[in-house]
C-alpha cells in the first residue's frame, strides 16, 4: 500500500484533515460477536484425538521390550516340549502331555499378541455402559509382563456391579498408563504392592490406583500432569519417558468423558491416582463424542 493510499484509509477529522488519532468505534461485547463457524474447535478436537492415538502408540513402544522378553519366556518351553514330543518314540501319554502344555503356552502367546494388536489399532468404540472390573483386568493383562514377576503383588478390589459411561478402550489406556507408572515407581526398590480399588460415590465411580513406590515429592504434585514440567532433564536428560505426556493424555481422556484424574502422595510412601468417572447407573449424561 502506498503512502497516499494509507492516508486515504484514515478517518477524517471535523476539519477534513485526515487524522490517525480519531477514536475507534467501540468494541462489540462478546455476546454480540457473530458465532464462530466451528472450524477452530473441530481442528482442536481432531488434534486431541490424534494426540491420544499417538500416546497409545508410544505406550505400545514402551511395552515392546517387555513383550519380547515374555514371548521368549513363552516360546522357550514350547520348543522344548515340541522337541520332547518328537523324541518320545511310542510313549503316547508323554507325547500327549507335552503337546497339551505346548498348546497352553501357545495360547498365552496368542493372547499377548492380540492385546498388543488391540492397543495398536485405533478402532473407536462407542461410549456406553462399561463394567469397571473387566477393564481393570484387561489393563493388568496388557502390561505384557506380569507385575508379580517384578515382586509386585497386585490387589484388585472392584465390585463387579460397578459400571461407568466410557469407551472401554480409552479407559483401559488410562488404567494401563497408571499401572505402568506404578511399576516403574516400585522397580528401584525391587518390591512393592499395587492396589486397584473402586467404589460408588454419588453419581460417580471412584477408581484408585495405589502404589508403594518412590512417591512424588509434595512440591511436584501439582506439575505431574504438565507434559513440559514433569520431566527431570537434570537427572535423566535423554529419557523421553520422563516427559509427562502419558499422564497429560490420561487427564485429557478423562476430561472427554466428563471425568477427573487427580493424584495425592501417600503418607507411608508411594502415591494414589484417583479417577472420578460418571456412573452409568446414576443416569450420567453420555458424552456426545470421545
């Protein structure tokens, strides 16, 4: 734009002289603004869904080393028993016993691979009444390596009648994140206890994941959900897993279900993550799109 054109765009004063100091028209109040076309909100929703999917794949990457170890543990006796069956000659009872044990191990390997594939595939499920107890069990079984092998006994106290409104795959993703975080918190001590409990609380269901690990210092409690502040670049500068993306996405998933995720330090050590999730039996409103 030329200088003369720019001057022509300025408002004229009472004397006809163009002035840049004339007052601007008053701003319209927010309720007088035209409605947005929704494109920005739609883009934001799409980015949130993409972030949830990416975190699911990052979770799968975290499980890959443990899954490989477990597959090795499952396949080693399969090979040994198959070899024993082949060299058993005419001992049919021994051959049958070896094959039965081989089948059991193979079924465990198939179940593990199916859980990993289900985690990798982003197949949106509907938001519907979802029993809590089976999802808790699925999250524990999706951890690739049983926590008991790391000297971490698991205690589950979830009444079977508790039902929430949720996408079962996303609730499982949240619980799996919390279980894996608890395992990492207890591994340095070589032992610990993981307790998962749920109970009704008015129109909600409270799901608590409690560990006896290293805990979270009180001054850091408020920042564990911040993906940019929860990392520890001084102690472990090259460890991407220390970035708090997982917990941040967990809180995002909860919010999309009108649920809440919080954390508190346990007086005796460790911490407790609490999910307050809308109950399906209390007539909770169903989120339109998760």
